[in-house]
């Protein structure tokens, strides 16, 4: 058998290997006493159907994690392919916290958690945080889904090889 594999042992190499796994893009949100918090994530995955559970992996120092630990709730909005600006905004380090961080971005309160959902997204989940587990430089945040629903009938935004991308085959809306 021909060995076509190329071994990669550096951190940069690991990122480029991992980047071959195409993901969707979501904004995870929470609402604390100092207002709404949101950040872009692509570590989202569904975990269980019964009960309905999902997880995201968060850096220890991100602002969202502290708010979720205090409130026990969070929401996820899956972004549409025309929401690259929103994805970039919620991933930019210096953006303001609280209401100002959501200025100009259509959003509403998710009904079971009260956390913001981005109404221009394609789907959302409202979650109760049930556990956080340390995993290296991240924390795994696990949630039980209390509500979920569809938003705009648009294709989802993709992220692959460090870039945003579109679904080439289109999707059923
Ligand atoms: C496409 C994309 C996906 C991301 N996914 C994650 C993720 O899953 N977990 C994470 O901790 N940071 C992720 N980030 C980085 C955070 O969005 C970014 O560090 C953000 O500024 C953190 O929020 P904070 O500044 O309020 O702490 C991602 C960034 C991009 C562009």
C-alpha cells in the first residue's frame, strides 16, 4: 500500500490538519447582569437525542464562560451564509461587551433562556448548562436543549481550512 499520508507534529500543522474538517459556524450567547454576551464558535456538536444535549468548547478566558457559569443558561444561533460579518464581529477580541456588542445586529430573546438569538440565523437552540469539564486550554460546556427552532430558510455558513465557505450543492430550505 502506498503511504500517501504526511505526518504533522507542530501546533500550526495540527491546526491545518484539523481545519480539513468542515464545520458550520454559530454564535453562542448568554445574558448576565451586565447585559448580553456572544461569541463565534465552530466547536458546536450535538451529543444526545434522549435527552437532547449539545456541547461547545470554550477557551478558559472567554467572556461567555463566566456568564454561563453564573446564570446556567446559554443559546446557540447557527449562522446563515450571508452572516460572515456577524461571525467575524463576534470573534473580534476588542468588541464592546453588553448591549453595545449587539448594536445593529437583529436579535431577540430566546423564549426559554432569555439569551439573545440572532434572528437572521438559520436555526437556534436554548440550553440549560449541565456541566463544564476542563480539557486542556478549553472547557467543554454541555447543555440540555430546552427549545430549538428554525429561523431563515437560507443555507448555513461553513468554515473550512481557516476560511468561511458556502454549501456548493445548496440545501433544502
Ligand atoms: C469561525 C470561528 C470559530 C471559533 N470557534 C471558537 C470555539 O469553538 N471556541 C472558542 O473558545 N473560540 C472560538 N473562536 C474564537 C472566539 O470567537 C474569539 O476568541 C472571541 O473573541 C471570544 O470572545 P471574547 O472576546 O468575548 O472572550 C472562533 C473564531 C472563529 C472565527
